[in-house]
């Protein structure tokens, strides 16, 4: 989301929301299907165990993938990057700091 231009922010937010809703619905359907298939074959108690182990493994995979995800730079990091590419004179830096303080 951090790389999306502001003109497309609403569109990107809607896309993320729709994706989350669809994935939640599919997850319930798939996990429910696995549970009822296992319940028919082995009974309800083993089916709960099977589904619980499956959910735990999926959560572990999600956690590991989130560790590898690209992190969005903080606002301070962005300002340092901008300053590195566009150095300012000391007077301009003070004016920039004053304008930021006034905005807050």
C-alpha cells in the first residue's frame, strides 16, 4: 500500500478489503470441508484435532512469511532518504522543521 499513488488509494483499499473477505470465505469453506470429510471418516474428535493442527501449521507459515515481507519505511526514514537525494541548506532545514512543528 505504501507504493500506491494517492490517486489510487481508494481503489487499493477496496481491493485489499475485497481480497480479505474472499479469502476469509474460502478459508471457512475449505477448513469446513476438511473437517466434515475427516468427521465422516474418523469421527468428530479426531476431525477437530486434524483441523486444529492444520490451522496451527497455516498460522506458522503465515508468521514465517510475514517475517520475510517487505517492511514499509517509517516517515523518519523517508525524510532521511529525501534529504540524501536533495540536500538542503541549514536555513531550509530549519524552515522545514518549523513547518512540521506548526502542522502538528
